[in-house]
């Protein structure tokens, strides 16, 4: 199993802060925080690109394995690759933007630097978002983008890391209409990938259902979580969380809206509140 945690942006960010601060005169600490913050953000963005590149390479090489129904494995694997490809492309663009910011601030006179503070948002922090538009399995495919807003302030101690109304975005991670698989199940999964200007790793929200209209919402920790997704879609006996293999489920997801009549289309409605949980820490710059 690959140790993806070695890329954790939070841990590396702490090292950068300590190393940078140790070399600077204390009198300049307040003035150079914008430059330090830009370096942290660039490093975190580059680390996320490295993590995603490794995950994509492993998925395409078949190194990420799952047990269960082969049809579900094939569906989920193809969807994960498409979602990760889109997430990687977006992450590379963010990393390029952050490196450009760092270069610009490094050449800015100290007197002209903005006053900022860097917060370390810890792993496990919950982020509740309000969906900007409906998603549905008859229209939206893995890798498609979605957007929304933070529904309530995200706090680190007494400080606000992200304010309510901050724009968020993500990708569709799974889109299979109900009844398509041998289990009779289908699923619509989404992954949160950005909050404001920050890339994030925050698991997968999944609405699972059957053609009779039954719908259930689950939260799966981790970016790939291939085995957990396969387990949900292979579960013929409605055993629920046993299929998750230790992944977080249920409590963070909120309540999915049950279909009123039999319907193969699985939806996440506009304005639906969905809660994600950070799976790695994230440095956030606050002005």
C-alpha cells in the first residue's frame, strides 16, 4: 500500500514555516508573513499535485485493487480515473498560480506587503456546503465539475478560516443510474476539491439508491476509496455501512432526499447541504 500521507501538505507546511522563520530577524516577522504564506501555499499546492499524480498512476496501472462484483469494480475504477484526471488538471493550474503568487510577493518591497495570517486547518475539520445546482445521473458524468458555497463559517479555534459564502468546487466522482448494476443499485458521488483558493482533500459524498426510489447518503473518507465505493454499489442485501471497510460513513453526509416514486435517476438537489471532512490539513491565508 502506498503511503500517500508522505505528501501531506500540512506537515510540510509546518516544516517550511519553522525553517523560514528561524532565518528571519524578529523585527521583520510581521512584514514578511505574506511572503511566508505564499511559499506555504505554493508548497501545499505542489504536494497535492504529487499526491494526485501518484494516485492516477496507481489507478491506471491497476495497483489500486478492490474485491466484490466485477461489474461494480469496472464502473467505479473508470469513474475514479476520470474524476482524478480532472482533479489533477485543476490542481496543476492552482499550483502554477500559487508559484506565480510566491514569485511576485518575493519581489515586493516589504513596506508594500499585505498583512496576513496563516492558519493551519486540521485534518478532520468539517466543511458544510450548499450545492449551487442539481446534479443527476442522467446528465452529470464522472469528472464533470460542480460548484457551491460554504454554508457556515469554518473555524480554527477562534479564527475564521473560510467565511460563509466562500465559493467551493469539486468533481463528480461516480454517476451510475439505479438498476444499472447486478445489485440493482446505482450511485451519484461527488468530491470537494477547492474551498476559496485552496485545494483540499475531503472525501466523497455518495447517494446510493435503487430503482424503487430508496435513497441513502454516505460519506467516504479518502480521495480514492475504491473498495468502499465498490462495496456500496455491490451491496445486494442492503447491509449498509458494513461495505465501507472502516471508511467514515453516514454521520457527515446529511440526509439525502428520498425519491417519491420509483426512479432510476439519482439526484443531489440544488441548495442541498452536504458536509465533507478534510482528510489532510491545509494552510489557509487570512487577511
